[in-house]
C-alpha cells in the first residue's frame, strides 16, 4: 500500500509539473505560438488562412451577436465569403470551385468560425452539398448547379434526417415514386439547416426496397409545387442559420434531378458526411481557439484580492488543459482530413473520431 501511495503521489507530481510547463508556455506570445493554428502549414495555406481570419474578424465577429439575437440569416456576408472562394472550397475549378484539399478546407473553417461558428457551420453544409453534386452528378448537373452554389447566388441544404430516422438513416421513409419522366416525392425531413431559405435541397429518398440499397439522392429546387416548410425552430443558439422541417406533398421533380444512379443515395449521403464531420469539427475548433484567447486576455486584466486572475495556479492549470485539448483536437482533425483526401481505409473511422472528440472537447473548453 505504501508503494502504491508513493506511485500515486509521484504521478500527481509529474502531472502537476507537466501542467506547470504547459502554463509557462501559455504566457503572452508564447501561448499564441503554442496554439497557433498556422504551425506546420505551407506558405499557401497560411495565406488563405489569413484571408479567412481577416474576413472573420472584419465581417463576422462584429455582427455575430446581432445575427443570433435577431435570427438573421446573413446572406450578403456569406456572398462576400464566396467572393473569396469559400462557397465551393473543395469543388472542382471548372464549375467555379476553389479545388482545395480537405485539410485546406478544415483550415479555412477553423479560421472563419472564430468570427461566427453558427454561420460558418451553415457555410460548411452548403459546401458539402455543392461537393456532392460536383462529385456524383452528371456533367450537365455539375454545370447547372455548382457555379451558382460556388458564388452563393444560390444556397443549399442537406436533407437526410427525418422525424423517425436520425442515426438510423437507412430507415428513412420519404419516398420518390416514378411517374413517367418524373419522381413524385412524399414525406418530410427534420431539423434542416437553411430550411426555407436555401434554394437547392439535396434530398435522400426511397426509390426502392427497404434499407440502404433502396435510397436515392435527388435535387429539389425551392418553388417546386408540393415543397413546403415547417415553422422556424426555436433554438438556444446558432440562430444565424434557420432550422425547419422540409415537407414534400406530391412534389414532382424531373428524373434528371437524380444525382447518381438509383440506389446510390445512401452511399452518396455517407460520402458527404465524412467530409461534413471534419467540417463541423473544424468549426468547433475555431470557436474553442477564440474562446481560449479571450480567456487568456480576461485572466490578465481581471483582478481579485489585488492580483490578476492569471496569478492563480488553479486557473493557470485550467488554461493549460484547455490549450492541450485544443491542440489535440486540431491534430486529430487534420489527420482525418489528410486520410480522407488520400482515400485511406482508416478515413471514415478517423472522421468520426475527429467529430466525436473535437466537438466534445472544444465545447467543454470555454466552460472549464
């Protein structure tokens, strides 16, 4: 027992000293270099990262609170972002995209999220939809939809979740029945980001048998007869992107609006979500990074009992823990992005791990 007690005490001492070392590197500029998101990036990546940071600081951060409080969907600001190439970041250049990698995309979304996480999260969903059409659509579809999506003249929403199918996406009930040269859609989608405001809806629907093999992917454009929307959901945050149900009541669309082959929809949806997980994790990363910088600044200026809060070892350790989890999250996200870009076998698992770990740890970081 005495031996165990010594080992326990030694472990605590090692951890304490480790946190002290981390904290010593978290002072002033040393902290910024410690958690600097540009570390390890190529010069070109640093350039578009700076563009994204500057845009976030100038165009998003000053308006973030108003957008949330007034539930404003900042269309013009997002179109300004699209002028910088952020409307189709990993869409191919021949249809107006920037043609960047998954790692590049993560870098950009992390930077934009320091200005407004909610708006950046919607931009990431829009990018995912544009990529799905670019990757799996015909040449005619790519050139019909992608150019206006990349400029954000038109906005897109991803429609998979239903009232009765969330994680079990293969059990979805929205149907698309053939009627001559059209599909007639019936059913509804729930909690759709951009619902009611977006112009293009990338919809997973059932065209065949039960299960994943009976699902197809189609595009439904706003204004199509039979397409309607539920009331805007009341949320405790993320109000710069509206969330609504999307309803299909005998909604007829041309067969030419199908993306890929019949029965390929579930595969298309999952491919989209692999990148989507990295994107959303990157948004959490940007929010945590901004929060840690604000926490550091607060500790330096706020005084209690005649001393700045930064002199408290307890708070020093908390800041060190926050920084450690931030950097760990960033490394996992970027590793997953590289794996997805390379098409590695471990890519899907890493994308899921990145979203699981980073969204939890980065959400908790400001609350430490």
